[in-house]
């Protein structure tokens, strides 16, 4: 079984300090959410800790790493290669940190865009990433509401996050990955 302490040490050596502290925040937040929602808390800990394990290089380097290692790259990811840290993170989780569990790997893969009909663990990591304690409400709208929803109604938390993320992306004129849009539509339909 993967030793959380060893994983923490390795990540602390490779991630920038703030990114490492964020990862610890997602880990403990995902742990709490797993307890409330009856998910596997050991998987939540590992997925939370490792979700950004590729986020220590530039977008260009991520693109090169994906191409070199046969990780498929979509068109929107060529234009916004930062998006690749999720998929590349899942690749590293397996190849560098020896995580074989497909539930953990898919939670890492989908943590940035989400995907329609997410698994419980995918939703937990998606939400924990957004609202862990180091995120501050001065930059993130509805943070208090999302923190409350995350323990009460996970689908509503996912929906609110996607709505706010898409609004932010549109305001700042950024490209929207079709998976982000599809995920929003899925949860809108599911809830309304
Ligand atoms: O890696 P983190 O910063 O912890 O969090 P994340 O992996 O959820 O990435 C958040 C960023 O990703 C945030 O600035 C919004 C952006 N993002 C999410 N969906 C899309 C997107 N960016 C673009 N261009 N298109 C998307 O669909
Ligand atoms: Fe991320
Ligand atoms: Fe996210
Ligand atoms: Fe993150």
C-alpha cells in the first residue's frame, strides 16, 4: 500500500511551496468530504495529495512531456497547455508514484474540467481542489456557499463551481474546454 508520508516527502521536493501547501489542503479537505459522503478516504487522501503533481513546469514543458510519453493532447490543450497538468498528473501518479488504482487516476485526470456523470471520488477531488482552506474568498465568488454545499449536496457544489468557473473564463475571454461546458450542462440537467 502506498505510504502517504513517503508521497508527501516526494511531492514536497518537487512542487513549489504554495502548490505543495495547496496539495496538502486538498488532501485533508478530500479526506473530510470522503467521511461525510461515504467514499474511500484513503483514496481521497492520495488523489488529493497527488492531483497537481505535474504542476511544477511550464505549459510548453507539459506539452512536450505529453507528446514524449504518448499522453493524448486535444486541440484546446495545444492552445491552453496548462490544462494538461491534470492528465499528465495522472500519468505521473502511475509512472512515478506507482499508483495503480483507476479511481484515483481518473479523479486526477478530471480534476480541472470535471466530466459528465463523475464518480463520487472525482466529484470530491474536483470540489476539494476549488475550496480547500488556502483558497481565499476575496478572489473566489460564493466560496462560503460552496464550502457549505460540499458537505451537504455534492452535485450542487459541482454545479455552482462550474457555473462560476465558466463565468470567469468568459469574462476574461479564455477558451473553454468542451468537457468543462459538457460537465456544466450535465449537472444543470441533473439538478433542474
Ligand atoms: O491546478 P489548480 O489551480 O489547483 O486548479 P485547476 O486544476 O482546477 O485549474 C484551475 C484553472 O483552470 C482555473 O484558472 C480555471 C482553469 N480552467 C478550468 N476549466 C477550464 C480552464 N481554463 C480554460 N482555458 N478552459 C477551461 O475549460
Ligand atoms: Fe489542478
Ligand atoms: Fe479545479
Ligand atoms: Fe489543485
